[in-house]
């Protein structure tokens, strides 16, 4: 009986201690610091978000570099074709140039219409979320003193606040909480993947985010009327920070965090910033799009090349629905990849001499990478070819000034004995011979043709042989060892006074057909 009298108070005392301890633990989870397992993944996400701008810069740089390379390759092929207009692979070079120009145009268009927006959006949305994370983490980091406050804990259940071991590290965790200088570098998805923000602590429950007991407090983690950051009573509603990831309760409860599912799917509210950033980043986790890659494989499998061949050398009826094989073979002889590789090598080995477009030194065409220099060379060879055509045109014009005496006589002869018809050919130099009753070229017209031919030859830089009246003066025009320019001889077919010896040109363009053949030969000489 006596033992039960003292045992009952002892049991009540023990139960009171246990209950008080339990109540203290529940209360301790309110207004205390955040565990390392909760803040460390936030630092990792912040660091990865910090690298998105560099990833964007790297991708944009690769896209622009590929576009510049396409443009340079097109210019080199154009230069080759202008420099070698009669080469067996000139058509192929023109086709290659056209294909590269189409690739460059498509690359620029896609960059303008699609990729720039995607890149800017990824950089912008990532920076926004990072800023929201960094601001609150920095506030928590700085809310610390020796004995009372610790908002970011060094471990799971300790009261010790984490401190920086280096400028960029909280404890041993990389956590700058600032923006880094942008460096063009492709990122390696680690904490932000296609599956989401995979390492962030999510949801509610137990002591997941804060320890159950702590001697140091953190009033930033509660909006309750006890130990909260609001004056007097708690806030009217829970408070969200870090763009909705972290919710600070207005009751005696633990912090809660958003689920990964919400972070990558929410379409409205503050938390939507996370899903928008994730979607934008996911778009950029790609290899370089096909618009910026060189075509490869069989020539009929290369869309830009096939299109160029069809447009330039294909038949209209074969263009739609055709595999382009006929047009490709017309240009490259076959559809093998080795063929175009050989031609590109030929283009790149083309010699560009010193002086071309004011070049100070000679070079192989493939060694010239600078776009401005290639543009200058392209303009140089365009101008040179234009000058060649101008020279050819002048030579052709001069050659056609030589009147074809035999052809004119034939025109007169076609009128035969028709006096009226012959009179209609008066402007051709025809006259009706009343003795023979035939339409013939008049003697005056013959002399005028001969004189015009001689004058034209003189304008070609050759002496006017007809101006010499004796054989000695005539033959002085000739240079020993070279073909005679003038000759004291009788006339050839088509020349006047065929039976009379006089100073005549050493050669005579009897027909326009012959003249054109000479000009064609001259053109070939110009080109090579």
C-alpha cells in the first residue's frame, strides 16, 4: 500500500516529462533553420541555371559559325567557276555554290524565325528563377550570429550555421549566389534534366526540411505568431518564396516545398516560372539542328544539292516528285559522295595569285577563310570576267564590220534578171547591168567594201596595207620571222581587182563564220 502511494506520483512525473519533451520537439520544428539536404540541391540548381547563358552563347556561336562556313564555301565555289569558266567541273562548282548559298539562307532564316527566340527565352527565364532562388538563400545565409540565429544549417540536425569555405562555396557546396561572366560552353544536364529538377527536396512531411529540435532559431522560416517574422499575429496566409518553390507556413508547422511535377507542369501562378524555365532549357538540350550541319551520303540524299541541280540543270517535268538523280548525274556524272569530295578538294587547291583583289601573297583558295577577303576575290573575278566579255564583244564587233563581199554578191545575184527587184537592193550596192540583163554588185560598191575592210583591219592595230603604192613600202610592214602582215599580190576570192597586183593584207576574213571562229579562239585565250 505504501509502495503504491509513492509509485503513482513517480509515474505521473515521468509522463509529464515525456509529454513536455514531445511538445518541445513539435515546437522546435517551427522557426528553426533549414537542413543541408534541403538547401544544398537549391545551390546546385542555382549553379546549373547560371550556366544556361553560356550554353545559349555556345549554341548561337556554333549556328553562326556554320552559317559563315556555308557562305565561305559558296564563295569559294563561285570564285572557282568564274576563274575557270570552261573547266569540266564548272557546272558542278556552280551547283555546289548554289547549294551552300541555300544552306546559309535557311540557317539565317531559322535563326531569325525560331532559334534566337528560344535561346533568349532560355537565358531570360533561367536568370529569373536563379535570381529568385539566390535572393532568399542569400538572406538565409546572412541571418546568423554566434548564439541565437542559424537559418542555413551545416548538417541535418546540428545547430551550427553553414559558413563559406571559399568565395564560391557554402561549406563544401558550390553556391556563388551571383551571376558568373558568360562563357560559351555547352552544359552537361545534371540537376536539371528532361525529367525536371530531379534532386530538389519536394513536398511535406515529418522533419524533411528542418530539424525537430534546435537551440538556434530562424524566424525567416515561419509566418506564425510564435517566432515568426511578422509583427504580433501571424500573416493572413502562408508566404511563398523562391518563385513558389518554398512555402513558409503561418501556423506551427514545417516548411513545405513544391513537388517536381508542379515545378515542370504548372502553367500559372508564381511557380509557373519554374516550368517555363524548364521547358525553355529542355529545348536547348539538343545537338546542333540539321540546318547547320553539312549534308552527307549519296548525292541524291542531299536536299540542298539536289534542289540546286534540279533548278539549274534539271528538266521542268522532272522537277516535281523526282528523286533528282537525273539532274545530279547531269552535273556530277554519278551520285557518289566521293565525286563531290574530289571536286571540293579541287576547288580548295585552286591557286589564287598575288595581286588578285590586291592580295599581297599567293594562296590556295581553301586557305582563305575570311568572308570579306572571299567577297573581294569574288568581285575581282566577276569584274575580270566582265572585262573579258567586253574585250570579246569588241573583237566580235570589229570582226563583223568586215563585210563579206561574196555574200553581198550572192544577194545581188538572187535578183537575177528582175530589174525592179534589183533596184530594191540598191542599199546593198546592187545595180542592174543592162548589157547582161543581170543584177550584180556594182564596181563602186566592191571598192567601198574593200576599203571598209582595209580600214577595219587598220583599227585592229594592223597597218593599212592598201595605203602603200609600191612593193618595197608594202613589204616593209612585215617583221622577219613572223607571218607577213602585208603582201604585194593579186587578189583572192572575195577581194576586188583580183588580177591586179597591189599591196594587200596578208590574210582576209572572207566570211563572218570564219571571223566568229577567230573570235572564239581569242575568247578561249582570254579565259585561260
